[in-house]
C-alpha cells in the first residue's frame, strides 16, 4: 500500500513514515499543504493521511481541492480538534475518516487499512463469508456450517461490520463509531463484553475460532485455516 | 491630547457646532429676508407718494399753466421733509424746486431713477441719494419729483445691524452651550474610560458606575457590567480548570516519569523494559482520557456546542445506552432494566446527553457490582438491579439511573460534582473523578440539572432537561 502523509510536525511525520514501513507499506511525506496537494494530484497513492492544520494550505482545503478535481483517493484527517462538530466539518469537506490526536498507531493503521480496502468495493456485497460462517445482509440470516445462529439486531450489525472488514484489524473506537454511532470513549470497555457475547455465539462449539482479539489494537474476523 | 482638544473632539461638541452653523444660516436668511422686504415696502410707499404728487402737479399745470406750477412747487419746496422738486425749462434752466445739483443726464429721460443729488442750500460735499421720477409736460417743461432715500437706508442699516448682532449672539451662546453639554458628556465618558482602564490593567472586579437616571450612559454601563460579570465568571472557571489540571495531571505525569526513570536505572531484561513500556502507554492513555474529559467539560460549560443542537428523543438515548451497557451489567452479576416507553423530545446535543447517561450507567455498574458480589446483596436478584428510566413530565424530561450500590452520603452529594473529587471509599476503583462533573456540565448546558438522591439503599441520579413539544407529524 502506498501512503502519503501530509503533516507539518517533522517528528510525528518521521515516526509515521517509519512505523508504516515497518509493517510493510510505502509512505511519502509532505511538510505543507501545497506540497501535499501537488503530490496527491500526481496520484498513485492508496490513502492520504492529512493533518488538519498545515502551513500554506489548510488540510481541509487540500482535500476540498482534490475532490474538486475528482481525485477520490481516500483521505484520513488527523486533528488535535477532537470534538464532534470538528469531525463533522472534516467529513463534510470530503474526508473519509477522522482521527483525533493523540492517537495510537494501531488505531491509525487499522483505519488506513480499512480505507484502502474500501477501494475494492466490498461494501456493496449482499453476502459475507468467512470460512464456514455466512452472513446474509438482506435476510439477516447468519449460518455457521449447517447451523443457523440467532443474533440480536446489534449483534448482527457488529458481526456485519467485522465481516465486511474480514482480515483487517477493527479497533474498539471504530466499532463504537460504526455500530453504535457513538464518538465518545466509554470509561469501561463495554465493547469487549459485546465481543465476547458474539464470540460465544459464533465460535462456541466449533474447532476453528474465527473472531480473534488483536492485542493492543482490537479485533479481527479471519479464516484461521488460510 | 490637551483638555481643550479633547473637548473639541467630543461628538457632543461637534454636533453642537453643526446645529449652530445650521441655526445661524437659518437666522441670517430670515433676517435678510426681513431686511429686503422692509426696503421693498419703503420703495413702494415712495413710489405711491411721488406718483400722487406728480399727478397733482400735472393737473395744476394743465389747468393753470407754468406760473401756477412754479408757485405750487415753490411752496412745497420750502416745506421741511424729504420731498424733492425741480421744474426746468426745456433747455434745463431751473424755474422752481429745492434740488441744487443732480447727476448729469437725469433730466434727459422720463421715468424712475435712483440718483445722487444735493439740495439747494447745502454745501458742495453733502450728497444724498434719492428716488426720483422725471416727467415731460406739454410745452417742453420738465418736472422732477422725488424723495430722499436716507430714511430707507437708515431703516435697512438698523435691520442688518440687528441681524448681525443676533447671529453673533447665537454663535456665542451656542458655543458656550456646546462646551457645557460636551463637558458633562465628557465627564461621564472619562469616568467610564477610567474604569475600563483599571479593568484592562487586570482588575476584573471593577464595575462602571450607574447613576440611576436611566439614560443611554446608564444603559450602556449596565450592559457592559453584565458583560464583565460573564467574563469574570468564565475567567474564574478557566482558572479553576487550569489549577485542577495543573494539580491533578501532575500526579500521574510524575508517576509516569518516575517509572521510566526507574526502568532506565534498574530494568535489565527485555521483558522488564517491555513491561514498563506497556505500563507507560496505559498510563498515557489514562492521561489522554482525563484530558479529553476536561476539554469536554470545558466545552459544555462554555456553551460552545450550543450551535449544533437539534431535537431528539431522550427515550431513544436511554434505550441505546442501556443496550450498550446491558452485557457489561450482566457480566458483573447485575440486571439492567430500561423503562423508556414514552416519547420525550429534548433540544440538544444527542452525543453529549448519551455520554452523560453512559457515565451514570457506568458509575452505577462500577459501584453496585461489588455490592452484588457480597452474599447479602446477591440473595435477591431484584436488589442488585440497575434501573434506567426516561420520563416525560409536563415541561421536563427526566432521565433517572438508580442502583443498589453504596450510594453517596448526603453531605458529599454536591461535592462529588466538582472536578477530580473522588470519595474515600471509591479510591480503589478506576476513575478520574470527572464523570459526574461532565454529567452536571451537560445538564446545565441544556438548561437542566443533575440531582443525586438517596435510593435507600443506593444512589438515584436524575438528569432533568427542558422538554420540547414535538410537532404532531413526528409525535407518532
């Protein structure tokens, strides 16, 4: 995956470039809005990581100009302004995701990978399948092997989101945002309990576990056999 | 700026000047008009008298000839007064009259004319002006009848003089009045400026003086005082937050630093380093959470989020939040029940109200859970239940979270709403001491309040918010 990081803080950018390289991605760096815009227009990137406050050209303006020129490369906005209305403004300007600072790298990585995958257009499928687990988005039926699994509506949406991003790490915040539509951080980790309930329904009694916990990052549904 | 310069620059003085100029022009115009009309009136009178006399003389001449005319003119010429007469032969020799000399050529043409003249008995130098009419009688005799204009000029002079004086007096009085008014205004403005300067110098407790006359200065002062009041309370809040942050973030920061230092000094294996680093990340995450909570409270308290408010159903929020926490409650051996059937609309920030309710439910689970594990508490399942309720009252919507935990002693109930306050018995449990502060701030942002009550046993926390009447089409 090729990434462009538009960030004026040299230390933060160096850290990100290095961290992305370590996990096997290619990352370029632009130190201001104009340079970032020029590089992004050249194309060839899978995801843009754009800081909100940039010298010369503000992060939202960079995304706005890209979108005006019909460049649809997914963009993730990084910002020290974390409140809900700032997030809304960022997404309205054409950003695809928003991550308030300070963030953990695993959270950023998970989101970037989800954004990159969005290109493939998996979200439009009506059926998801991981190993012998099948989820039908139209009939709301979940089947593992030959057995039908009965889920609560919220559990269904949780599984749907996890399966949509099968093979990718999904963080707790991403689940809260996309399954519950909450943008705050609950004091206790309520998500863990929901996950363990879901796990007991889909994995219990099967030799091959599908729902995995990724330490320090989040969760992943994946076909362990592959 | 000199005192005079300051005075001259006041709006009041400049306004006075403008009025003064307008008024003086108006007065001058009025007096000019008056003078002009006086002059015209006098002219008309002269014309009337002269015409009548000339007609009379013509009649006499026509009836009795030149001798009679000369006789009458002689008599009339000798009477005192301002009338002028002159009768001449066709060649210009004087036959009778009281005019000594005229401007040359006056007698050549008939009709009205204004001319300089001298009376017969007067010395060379004495020249006057007169309005005269020359007429040619049958037989070539010329006759001039006129009237001295001194009277008219005197009258005109008197009127213009009076006019000039009155304009001068208007200007002088106007300037004095302007100075007087401006000084009064300036005095009050100076007093306000003085107070404003002490406030700018850092004394936020200063207030503008209000005289009580209810004039525009009083109104301005009252409004500015209200503004200062608000600024002062915001500043106080800000200072409190800063103090708290300084005090309560320093402790975990010190812990963080000490741990790293100790690791550098003592840890020798990779496992040890790893463990310390993991703890450090955990601690930083806690710090970030505390910081986020503080910022959120500050935003709620400043009313900054007020613009993005919309109507939403609180019963929905109660159901959603309960649904989020239900598995956690069950995990801890508690039941979580929701009673939110009735539609209850509130105008506000859904996200913040959700977070506030989540904090209350989170607290309820946290504090009631240990009680549920005790044998005495676990005997009766009902006793350990948490109840989340959304009630729509007449004009309020009340969100209630009741638990069967240890509760909060009466005396501590208002104190726990302050930032970073944690009661002795809860220090062992995780938490920042900011949860209830946020709930309280969110309630106040929405024009409501947070009340903590005794649930005998346990705690009952109620957020009451102003209710919005839903439009009928959405009520269903």
